[in-house]
C-alpha cells in the first residue's frame, strides 16, 4: 500500500497538508490512481498550502502555525496510516506493478473472551480477540471487505506458516509474545500496545509484494469463524514423534533409506522437525563443514551473494548506532524545548509580578520587555515539541529497517539450512556409493556370487535411488530459496534507497522549517528590544 | 564604561580646578586574568586599568594588579561607608575546586568584576570614595596591607544581618532565639518595598536557574547532534553511491551545527544568564542595604529611648539637687548629640534609598533590555544558521531520488 507521510495527520492538525493529495484511506473503492496531485517533495509536512507551491523550492514562506488553534497531541504517531510499510516516493510509482492494487488492514475493538478449555480448573482463563478489518481489490480475495475476529495465537500461527512457506523471503517479524510485559503493564495499556503492533505487522505483510497474495494471509483475513490455518504442533510433541521413529530408523535404516520418504519434509529445515535422525546427520555435516579436512561437496559459491551479505551486516551495524544516536538526539530536542518552556513561564510570572508591583515607569517598561521574551520562549518551546514529534516520525524509519534486517537474517538462515540439507544428502550418497563399491569388490572375489552380499547391494541401490530423489528435491528447494533471496535483495536495495532518501529529505526539511519559524519568533523580539542594543 | 555625568548631579561637574575642554571621565577595565602561584595557594590576578582626567587621580592612565579578595575588600569598605547606597554586587566565591580555574569560570568572573568596578566608577556617590581611589591606584603591597588590616568589625558579611529578616511575616524565629520583637518601621511604603525585594529575588532566582539550564541544554543538543552526525557519516561511508554521499553530507552538517550550538551556549551564558545572575546578586545587595537601614532605625529608636530615660533621671536629679546633676546634664547633651546623629544617619539612608531605588530600576531595565536583546539575537542567529545549513542539503537530496 503506497501511503504518504502526510496521511498521518488528523483533521485537527494545524499545519497545512500537502496539496490536497487524496488519501486512499477514505476512498478505498476508487479505481483511480491514488497518486493524485502529489508534488515531488510531498514528504514535507510543513509544505505551505499557498496557491503557488513550487514544490522544489524550499524557499516558500512557511506559515507559522496559529497558536490559538494549535492542538497538541494532534500528532497521532500511532495512527493506522502512519506506519504503512514503505513510503515510496511518487516518482517511483511507475515502477510499481501494483500501483492500483490495495490491501488495507486495520485492527480494532479488543474484546475479552473466555477461554473454552477442557481443563479441570474451574473458572477458565481469558484471552483478547481483535477485530481485523480488511479492504482490498486484489483478485485473490473473494470480495472487497472482510471483518474477522482473531487472537494473538492465530497471528503466531500465521507467522509460523508464512515462515515455512516462504523460505528465503524477507518476511516481516511478528510482534513479540511479551509475556513479561503482559503481567507487568496495565491491561488496557498492554492491549492497546498489542493492537497497534498487530496492525503494524499485518500492514507490513500487506505491503510485501509476494506475501500479500499468499493463501495463508488471505485465509487469515477472510475466513470467518475459527481460523482454519493448521497450527504447527509444538516442539515437544514433534520431538516425541521423532523419538518414536528413531529406533526404527536406526534398525531398519537400511530398508527405509535415509528415512526421508516424505519429500515435502525436505522443504523444511531439520531443526524443529520430527526427523531426529536427519537432525543428527545434518549436525554431523555442519561439524564436518566447520572442522573437517575435506571440503563439503557443495559450497556457497555465489560470491555476489556473500559480498552483499557482508555489506548488509556492515549496514546493520551502522544503522544500529545511528538509531541509538537518533534516540538521544530526540531526547536532547525534547529537553531544550522543555527548558525553554520553563524559562518562558518563569518570565511570565516575573512580568505579572513587576506589572502588579510597579511603582515607576522603568519597571513597566522592563515588564513589557519581559513579556515579549516570555511569549517568544513559550512559542519556541512549542515549536521544539512539534519539531520533535516530526523528527521521531522520520527517524522511525531507522528502527523499522532494523526490524527488516532481522527478517533478512532469517531469510539467509533459510538459505544456509537448505544448503546444509543438500550437503548432508550429498555426503550420504557418497558414503552409500562407497559401501556399494566395497561390497561389489568383495563379492566379485567369491565364485558364483555371494547371495547375502548381492541382496545387500540391491538394498543399498534402493537407498541410493531414494536418496538421489531426496537430494534432487533438496537441491531444488535450495535453488528456490537462493532465487527468493536474490529477488528480495533487489527489492530491498530499491526500497531501502527510496525510503532513506525520503527519510533524509523529511528530516532535513522538518529541521529547516522549524528553525525558520523559530528564527522569525526571535527576530521579532530582537527588533522589539533593539533600542537597548549596544552601539 | 564611560562615566557621563548625569545632568547636574555630583560635585565633580563643578570641579574648579580643571578647566579642561574635555568633560571629566573615569574609565576602568578589568582584564588579562593570570594564574599566580601554585597548588593550594594559587589564585587568579587581574589587570585593572584606569583611564581618567580627574585631578584626584595620578596621571591619565594607571595599571595595577588585583585579585578577587581585593575587590571584596573594596565592596566591604563601600558597604560600611555608604549606607543606604546599593553597593554593586560581586560574583560569588567558587565552592567547587576544579571549577575555579576553568576558562569559562574565569571569564564569567572577569566580566562580573569589570561590571562591578565600572558601576562604582559611574555612581555619583561611590565614585568619590577614597577607597576606590586606593583600589585603583595603590601598589600591590599597600593593597595587601590594607586588606589584612580589616578588623572583625568591618568584616561583617551582609548575609549575617539577614537572619533577622528571614521571614517578613512572622517573628517566631526571634522569639525562639530569645530576642525581643525588633523594632521595625511601620511605614507602609517601606513594607511594600521590603516585600517587593524579597519576592523579586525569588522570581529572578527561578528565571536564572532556567536560564542556566538552557545553556546546558544547548550544549547537550550540540553534543548529541555531533554524535548523530558521526554515526550518520559512518553509515554513509558503508553505503557508498550517491545516497551514501547524502548521508555523509548530513553528518558533516550535523557537526557544523553542533559547533554553532556550542558557541550559542557560551554566548547565552555570558550575555543572558550572567546578567540575570547579576540582577539576582544586585537584589541581594539591596537586601543587605535594607538590613543596614533597619539597624540604623533600631539604633535611632534605642537612643531615643535612652534619651527619654536619661531625661527622666536628670529631672529626678534636678529635684534632689544632686552633685551628679552636672555630669548627668553633660551625658544628656552627649546622648542628644548621638541621638541627632543616629537620626540623621537613618534619614540619610532613607533618602539615599529612595533615590537608589529609582536609579536601580532604571539601570535594571536597561541592563535586562540589553540581555533580552542579546538572547533574542543569539537565538535568531542560531536558528537562521540551522535553517540555512539544512536547506543547503536539499538540492543534493533532490538529485538522489531518481
């Protein structure tokens, strides 16, 4: 969903909106392009709505806000539209293939419901459910508007399923379970936090060009009643299943091959699966990779990928430190605004005092001067507060990308675990073939053949066939993941570039705009007090 | 600071001895702080340069070396001799050891001392003081001798008198201390003035506190902007391409602005916070004068009492035709003279104070007006600099978006 930064302003916002760009939010069924009338630097929230906006000229006179109408707290940072995925600059809209498709999700109306459990403990526990409202015109969906109730567990399930089905993709991370917070915080605070986080998460999913069309997401958003997504069973029961199977594998391993009859299981990493034997083998393989003298039979050869990976790691580090400094910058801006406000108030009090107690004219003159300074200081304090709210919004991109980097790392992990599976199967194959060779050599020495050995060889050849199939399946999966990685990396590069350019522009324009306003405020006072200036 | 004689006030204008074509002037400056001595004994000395054409002074220019305690000596002498006059305030002694020799502290103190001496030199009463002349001209040894000769009587800190005036409303503390209710003027104007001064101090102190914090905030913002800039530059370097350049530019600009903020912090300190501080000190000095006035009043009242009793005694003696009568009469006359003197002193103080209050208000309006002007100018200049710096980045950012 292409959203623009200025959509986060509520109607009560005193600052003029960008030139009448139509918000998609209020017109979901419009089939026209949402990008009406957007000047190229619409990231400037302070852009004057004067009739002759030359969008690229930042020398437009920025209107000072009218303080009488200023409603502080009108900056709704958590408004649904403000954190909509990537802010694409309109100049790139042409390159977006889905510029007229939209998928808009909002989360609301938390309700406390009783857990229907078969537990022996009377007086069941509670959980919260949320109303998920979707507006869309995507073809995959059976309709344009949906309302379903989901709970957090359902979201976890969705996230897990997406992780399984879309290996190699940069899938946005779901909100934390926050067990500790849920105990410590006030309930309604926690619920509100969670609601906002869920909305952010679902919106990010909706913005992902591939995932927005996924079956899993569609079912989550569309299907009423209990969520039909099969939940992956928990680790413990999987381990149990695996433990039951293991002896059979070890004893009858020869006949069962490597035990990977179910090729679809190969599309998942070994860890967390039921196939304990497979886990052991892959673990052994990874140790061999790290410590063994012989190189594994297939290496991560894509140099370009490795380079990009390194660069991304570097990027992540730098991003992290910028994000930290951004936080302290915001704090410093907040502090100076506060102190200015306090100074202003102190002078207001002084002014009142001097005016009341005045016994001579010079006192009254002094009081008048003080009043001007006090008013200016209070104005400047307000400006700082507004500046900061905007700054937070812009620099929030940094935090967002830290989250994206986590998703990237997950995708890279998908790739390396798929590679490990392939390597393990390859080494299995080679050891099987080796055994066959040895048996053949031994049996050829016996005249007339060795019945038991021949039978053994036949069994091994079966295993080889099965293992070959498994290997081919794993290789296909690995290649698929590599492909996904590559596509996603390209998408990331492009979006990252655009997002950061917009972030910088927004930040810089914001700073410049507010600095100009402050300069005006103080210049007025300097004028008024210029009579005292030293010659 | 040049002393332009206020129209008609002060005897200097009528000096018959110098038919100079130039109007009389007395200019003083305090400069060139230098660290003297070592270790615990170390102190800062200042150059005090006097330029004048007044006949009482030796020569058109005189340079002497003075230290903080010399200024304190001058202030104390003036306080003793010129009761009723608001003696200009001095900067405080520093309590924090390591702060004592920081460049900023020394500069703040030098500025305050300069203002102090110049105010004395331009006050029509104080400028005639012998002690001032001594301060401005005596060699270092004489100065040291004079300083050490200060006996306990003169060495009373104005703050000591404050105990009695702790709260204007209740006299409980005095009862607790065993003192009788001290005699106070029942003049309503005077009451109003006292209330005004006390409340003014509170208001000013609060404003000054926030002004000082504002200086700190500028420094903090500068620091965090610098850190931010550095981190952004590193990010830009790892990014490469034109976006990376944009980041690096942002980082560079942040550093520049950080420096601007530090400069403004200093400007704010010297030209806004310090004048406010000075205002607070001035009000405290007025409180000291108020206590002098109260002392004089009490003295005058006590003497009046004593005289009354003496008169009664005397009349008793007269009736009994005692030999002690003559002595009593003599004592009575002495007491009457003392009483007259005390009354005169008190009335002088009252008269002076009334003038001083007006002068003080006028001067304060000018001083604060200038401070406000500097404050506003500084803030405007800073804001404009910030706006320009950020705006200069935009063309490059525009070219970044394809």
